[in-house]
C-alpha cells in the first residue's frame, strides 16, 4: 500500500520586492517561480541546485517563514497558505525546521535545556517542568548527547554537537514533517556523515517525512528517496534519487552532476566535465522562455520564447522541450 501524500505544493511562487528609492523602477526577485511537487509520509525529498536557485526560500515558504506570492501549500490535505493565529500555531507543531547554521540558530543566552524546552512550553505539550525536563534528557540521548549537557550553553559545544541540539529542538514538539535546510553544510566532513545517519535513524523510528535541502549531490542521493533539481527558482527535474543521479535527463541536471568531484585522479581525468557557458539570467525580472536557455547547448529559438511545462517521463517530471512526444 502506497503511503499517502503529506505535503503537496502547487504552482508556488515566492517573490521579494528589492526596489530601492521612490524613483527607481520596481524590481522583483522571483526566488521561487511556479514550483510544484509532493512528499509522501515517511519519504525524503532532496532539493539540489546552485547557490541562489531558491532552495532555502522554498523551505522557508513551506514552514511559513515567508509568505507566498501565489500557489498553494497543502499539508495533510489542508491548504495552509493563509493560516493565521491558533491554526498556524498548530501547523508549526507538525512542521519543524533544522537550520543551516548551528551557531546562529541557537540563542547563546539560553541553556541547552531551555532551548529544547521552549517549544514544549509554547505548544503546551507537557504540563509540568519535571515532564519537560525528562523529555529533554530523552531527546538529548536520542541525538547522541549526554543528559548533563542540559545545563550547558551553546558556546560550550562543537558545530556538530550544536546541530544535534538543533535536531533535538525540532523533535521536541513531536513533528510529522521536518525541513532540513542544508543541515550539514557548515559542518566538518567527518561530522556530516554522523548527522546524516542520525537523521535517517530518527526518520525510521518516528516515521518522519523530510524535505532535505543541500548542494552536496552525493549526500542528497544517499539520504533521499526522490530528488528535485532547481534552477533560478524553477523545478527542472524531479524523480527517484538513483534515476536522477545515474540517468539525468534535463541538460542542467546533467551539467550539475558532471561537476561532482571524484577522488581518483585517473577516473576524474577521464570524466566528461560539462562547463556551462553563457550569461546567467538575473532573478530580478528574468527574461521569458526557459530559465536555462542562455546556458544550454541544446537550446533552440523556441526555448528563448516559450516556457516549457513539466513533462512526465517514466517516474520523472522534466521541464524541457526535448522530451515532448
């Protein structure tokens, strides 16, 4: 039996007005532009792409840190795009976020115990201080920290330990869905695998769903069931992780995967690295047509004039005219 859809994003747009001065022509950054996808219960959807492609903005829009310009976000069958008040509070109990920077995301004036217990107090999950403290100790042990860490401050921990604290805070309200916004990018390579393994272990034990945002393609393939590839605010390709990784379809996905570093010098030398040429369009009032057309070696005149719609190719959706039947 297939798991039901827990998150459905349809034609989502998140724009930012960056106009400076009253006499300046209006300038709009189209950070997320008409993005659609679904996430099943217990599934991990990885989102990859170059810096500035809109990955983090997408995640922050889903957790309602940013308001969408248009489109819908359905969580468990309910449109949460316009939620306010107690309804928004209830939604945020079910959907949590692990932030990219473990140093900036923790309040340095609060102890680890206070940081983890704060969301419990806000959402009224445990009635007494003793219950909250017992749950906090349990969460610390789940993420691989010691019970006596509850009295310490964030400055006393390493980056990897701080990210574990951030994970414990996200788990404090028993969420069903977690947006992981590049949770390993600020960590040492030796620590990254530990955090990934921890996230996988927690997911299996608690039946969590993840939106895992990262730029490390190899790590995303390891943790994800499916992968979505973003470019300039658009979803270019989305499908099963191994299919996207080993048999990419979209020209941008192919170029992106060719840039993955290879440790073996002989293999790396024989690899066909694709160097993208052409101008990168500005996200401020970008030109019409396919956003990747100016850098695509297979672009035709049509690509500069018309915006392609997602096309179903097997288990994948590919936003490219090359796959029209």
